[in-house]
């Protein structure tokens, strides 16, 4: 949520900042703004709405000259979405201007104290309170901006990524981070600041990712200085080489990023197991796992913590680890896990799953698990992200940048990594026969081809979407490995089409949801060949008897369900353990096409953010 962009150098700042904000639209936002230093004063413009609305407003309101500036996309926390609450925010003097991602939890107490000292506030935001606190400290202590920021941040409680500059000293931007991501791009006598690397990837492939409780003073034509916020000690920053390229973050001819990312799944699944899965040799080798494999094989249990789509991937992993490696697994919502005083011991392994590597609740769960002595393993997509740094070890997926807010390729690459871990543990423990082990390796290597085949049903799925786009409710049913896929399918539909949808284990239908079924209720049933096939067929018969409309995901060549269902979406035959990698494809396409037909903003659904970096 929220996007931060900043620039200081020799180029015109505005085009870089505007383009950067467009790159960060995937994060979710309700307003946007920009502040530029034109050589004599600050030029500020902001508005409720999209970056395109800001661009129009800027052209009418302010000069866009200047080689220093900051920009922001806001996702409302304190204060409703409107022009006044949009960022950037001035201090009372008009000297300081700030952008902020996060929440200052004790802002009310600080605001009261500042009000007693004569400060006034135009907005309802915690951010305006923070910039005035910095100003007050700067004035009272007679210190430079960097020192004032450090003192102020030691007085606040909450999470933040900030960028602030002073019009009286327009040769530096001060940035700081706690709980929200912030990257500094290192160019040739120029610097970029952003929530992630996408706004500046065409200018430099070198970046510093600030750690929590670190701040930096980014000065024109000088080396970046990074310090600890608590004690002001200097930090030797690690400059990371970025692996992104511009082509990865463009649509490449697709109408939406989501569709592009759905169609990228065959290649990114292959990228995720490339060099790790050597099927013909019978080898699965994950660098982050090998040195710690005894932690897993001797664990009392594995606890998986995640949120949203990553939580659904964790549910699939529960079936995999217990079925193949015979290790007990619990899957927890990270947001609940951290607050219920969980029992965690040194004999537990905690796997944290997150696409962005910045999910606030998952990071808090990691911190709690480490405090209890558990071994923590990360599965995330973004190199250099906070989760990748905070866990003891881990494995990256290789999905590439996922711009669409509704996660697709992240889900299938997470399952791919989790399956490789399960197979490696099964091999180590001897819980799979050599024959079954080799079968799974070979079948996993074939998954990209199976996904490509599933994508060929796109035209047919679009026809089904046209029939059901006006439905008010959907039910999604699955059993075994495909129960989490039913949950994920329902989530996708909710996220981007705003149609109410629920996923259930198929057998639970009779324990309540069956009361909802009538001729107006479309029911999506995952009915591929599996150990539960006959049971799922019985569930379909029960739906049919109550006039429900059945959309079934079936294995190619199926005849039984084909006769019962109103509509079918076929996927290639796959071992049950791997079916989630193919059954999720038609559900992604169904949700996408329904949303498009309804005219929804598929890549930026309302009220949602790509990365939830505050509670």
C-alpha cells in the first residue's frame, strides 16, 4: 500500500517521479501528489484519484521545473481519501515537505502537544503531525534536518517509510524506514528513492534496501550516508545489483498485467525449478534448504504463516508435507498467529510465505517465532525484501515482478517451491518409494506444459464468464488438495469483480451452504480425477437436484461429470498432489474475464493494495 518516489540529481525530477508513480499504481491507492523544488520554492500539487488525475492537475497548477522532488500514492489510513489528506504534506512554516507510508500510532498525543505549542493542522492525517514534529525538534534543538528526523522517529510509535526535504537546504532528501519497504537507487551523480525498484530500473541496477530502523541522507553528488535511527551510528550499506529489467514490468501487448501474469505461469514455474529440479537424475536441491535439512526432518511440526493467497499456498503445502514427508503441519493466518499467544518451541520450523516479502503481519509472526527459538524459513519472490533478510534461510520463487494486485503467478510459483521442499524432505526421510519419488519429480517437470495446455481453454472460459457475469453470488467447492484451490478461486473472483464468493470443502456443503443453492446460484466444482472423485460426483448430484448451475473443472476426457455439469473447464491429467498447479488456471481466467466484462479495474481493484505493509 502507498507508493513513494523521490529523485535528486541533474535531470528534471518531475517526469521521473510521475512515471515512477505510474509504476507503483499496482500497490493500490486512492490519491496522489508531488512536490518539486523549482530553484526558489516548493511546487506542490495533489489530488484524490489516480495518477492520471494528478498529471492533469499538475499541468494546470504548478511549474514542473527542478531537479529535486518527491511523489506519493496514498492508501487512506488516518483521514478519508480527499485532496487535503493526500500527500505530500507541508510543515506549518512551509519549509519542510514529507511523504509517508505507514501509521504513526501515537500521533494523537503528539498532535495535542504540538497544538498546545501553537501548531495548526489542515488534514486529518498522522503524517502532517510527523512533519510538524520534525519541524519543532529542528527549531527547538537547532539541528539539521537529518538529526531532527532521527530524534523525531525515536519519539514515534508505529510503522513508516518516509522521504522529507527542506526548501532552505534543497540539496538533500532524508529517508527512513521501519516496517515499510524503501529502496535507494544509486545512479551516476543522481539518486532515486522508491518503495521498490520499479520506478528507477531503467536508470540504474544498483540499489540500497534500507533495513528497519535505518535512515539515510541522500545528498546531491555525494555518497549516501546510512545511519541507525536509535543511536545515530553509521552503517556500511550493501549495494545490491538488481535483476529486474524494463520489459518485465511492462504489459507486453496484454490488456492487463493480470492477464500477462496468468500467461507467464508456464515460464515462471520453469524458472522457479530451473537448476533446482533435475528430474532425470532424481535430484531436488534447494540452496537455502540443504544446510538446514535436519532442522526440518527432526522438527516436531512445521508451522506455516501467511496471508491471503500465500495462506492458500500454505494450505496446499500442508497436504504436501503431511502426505509426502509425513511431517505434521499447521497453517496459520499471520494476522491471528501473532496475537493469540501461540505455543512455539525450538523444535518447530516456521515457514513464512509472502510474495512481496514485506507483509507486516507475516513479518511480525517471524519476529515472534524467532523470539521463541524456532527455525524460520522464508518463501518469497522479491530479492532483498525484509522477509528474505529476517528469516534464518529460505528459497526465492522466480515469478518476476507481479504487478496485478490479484496474485496469480506468485501462487503457482509458491506451490512449486513448497512441492520441491516436500519432495526433498520425503527423500531425506525415506517416506516415499524411489518409484513414487521419481514419478513426482518427472511430473513436476511437466507442469509448465500442462499449464500451457490449460491456458488454451481461454476462449471457452470467456464464454462461460459472459453467461455468469451478472450473478450475485458464487460457491466454489473442492476436496483434498483442491479445497485450497476452491478458496483461492473464490478470493480471485471477490478481489477483482466484487462478486460475493465463498470456497468450501465439498463435503461441508451439506453442513450449511446447501441452503443457498437454487437456480440462480453458480457452483464451481473442482472435479478432477483423484481419490475423492466419486465423492465429488455425489456432491454434484446433490447440487443438480437443487437446480444449482454447475461449472466443473474436470480432467481431459472425463465423461461422468461432463454429463452432470452445465459447463466444464478441462485441465490435463496430473497426479493429485500436483493438481493445484493446473486447476487454479481456469479459475484465474474465469475471474479475470468476469471482471473485464463488468468493466472493473482488474489490475487495481478498489480498496486493495498489493503489499499490506501496515496492520
